[in-house]
């Protein structure tokens, strides 16, 4: 039976009404930064909290999104979120919830992670199997590189978990129009196709066709990285046609070409691809 988890964190508030930064206050959450506990928190959240809120932090039928990239929330720290879960929020439909203390802390860690990127909410799954899927059945390495290995047609994914949110990665793999919709509308900046990866199909003067990604162009020439991983420098006046393909080269049917378990394992691998933060000298 799902419990009510209504209006956790309350409504969005103006920037100037935020509480002072509490970065110097020790985090009381025993599961902060624990990827396994955060994965547990996602499962508990999706089981308990989606009576009102949407799955994976999205907006629900009765309550707001808890991880929208364009919102500011009145409850931000692990302690504030934990108190909202366990004590409810006075004057709202959010009651105290009968989850264990450990589960409440795990949910708090998970919700905090929703405000960060994928590395803050890594997916549960078999990471080693996900890596195998990436390089083999998924054929992701044909276009993408990770730590110096793979293709050059698409963006380097070595640090993708530190750049993209979990929901953005799922959308990129499963939705042709993979923008992130939040309570404030659709924010294109959340996952806008990069101009440096514009697909093109070029017909040469002799009828041969080159497909790839446009790297640079001006009124007289083009630089195209072909699907054969070769860079081509082309003169416009020697080309029969330059067609700018309106759709991305990125497949968006991984939820169909992979089994549910394979997709979950691929997400477990991708959400852990983050480069270490360099230490200050």
C-alpha cells in the first residue's frame, strides 16, 4: 500500500528567499554519498512516494516534481527532507510517513541526488554487464568514446554522469525528442542537441554519398567526420548536394532493442561514468 508523500519540499520559492548556505554544517545522513543506499532510496521512493509524486522524481498527479532542473525548493538539506518525510509538513496534505528511519534517510539521499547529476543517483544493476552491453549489443562505442576507447562521431561519454541527469540519460536512449519537461515547462537547455554534432548527407559530384557529422563549415568548404571515422575536408563547389539531416544519428529505441535487465545494466554503467574532480594544488 502506497503512503502519502504529498508536497515534499513545498512549492518553489524565489532565489532571494533561500536559506543561507549550510555547506559547512556536517551532513547527518548516514547514507550520504552511498551509491547503494541511494539506489535503495530510489526503489523505496518509487514504491512509497508515487501515490502523489511522479516516479523518479517527476511531477505526479497530486504533487510537484522533486528533481526539476529549473526549480528552487524550500527544503534542500538532507535533514530538512528527512523531517518532511517523517514529520510531514504543517498546513499541507503532506502527512508523516510510516517508513523506517533508515529508509527515510535513504529517500532523502536519493532526492538530494535528483538535484544533482546521474552520478549522484547511480542506477542499480550489473555494472560489468552494462559495460559489455555498451561495447557490444548496444554498439554505443561505435560512435562514443569512454576514456580514450571508442568512436569519435558522437560526444565523449567519459564524464557523462557528471554532466547529465539520470532522467536525461534515459530520455536520450528512449525518446526521439529527448527534452526534459518540468513543472515550469520544457527546458531545452536540459538536453539540447549540440550544434557540433549536426548530421549531414553529402552527395559528391560523381554520385558517391558520404554520411557523417558536420565539424565545421563556411561559404566555401566543409569539414565532415564520416561514419567511417575519417575526417573529410570538402570544397563546396565540388559537391552535388549537402543535406542537413534534421534527425539525430543517436538511436532512441534502446528500451526496445534491449531487454529490461540489459537496459537497467546499461544505465548502471552510464550513471557511473564520471571523471574524478581534480584536487586543488
